């Protein structure tokens, strides 16, 4: 009623009707998440640490390298090069995973991490740039052809690096097998002697029969 009367007396003034059911102010918990929850979310998003800074750095480099390989794979149209990148991505992951599981092998991949991996990524980046240029010329074609022909050797080199990481395990297996074969020969001879099978016969001679 007051609103209607005031509107009639002062028609040029705008009025707002009061909210008959004012909304309750948001609680502190609804306004913003507690600092503890925010800290916990940040901690969950952060990569877990192995406790070894060198291994942590290696894991981060693995993630960066594999992400870069996927990006280049998407950018490169050549199907053969794309398949080689798939192989490189798989082998690179296995190499680094093996070292993460056995940190004592870190020194064995120093050259791989410092030269072969970054150089391979650089060559793939160059190939992607040449494709993106969209032109054909003597220099571009020769450069692309050289990179393509080198990819098979690079894949073989990566696989050889992975194989070398298992050299100590292979030597241990060979040693275990040699020891087991020796023990089997010894134990087999003991069994043959115990049961009269060591080259003789278990049948009694005629003169010893009753």
C-alpha cells in the first residue's frame, strides 16, 4: 500500500519492491573452500616423490619426452614415421621405467638421455616443420628422406639400449642355470649310486641267489 501511494505522489522516482523472503547469507563453508581442503587438492595434483631427486627429475623428463612424441606424432602425416614414433614412445617408457625401478642403472642411460633422446625429438620436430611447409624442393625432400631413412636405425638403437639394461639380469640367470645344472648332475649321480643305477645292474648274480 505504501508503495502504491508513494508511486502516485512521486511518479518520476523508481522504486524497488522489498524481497518478501530475503535469502540467507551463505555460510562460511559455502563461500570458499577451507584452506586445508585447497592444500590437500594441491598436494594430490603434485607428482609424488620417490625420495631421490635424480629419479624424480628422470620421471619428469620421461613425461615431457613422451608428451612431445605424442604431439609430433599428431602433427606428422607420414604413416611410416608415425609407426616409428609409436615404437620410440613405447621403448622410451620402458627404458626409463626400468631405471626408476633400479636406480643403480641410472648411469647406463646418461648418453641416451643427454644425446639420443633429445636429438631424436629434434629430428622429428624438423620433419614436422618440413611437412608443415607444404612445398616440395630439393633441400626439403633430401632432409625429409634422410630423417625417414634414419628412423629405423634410431628405433634399433633405442631397443638396444633397453636390452643392455637387462644385461646383469641375463648374466645372473646364466649363472643360476649353470649352478642348477651342476647340482642336478651331482644329485642324479647320488641317486643312481643309492639305487644301484650307477652303470651297474640291480639284478643279483646267479651265484648269490639262494
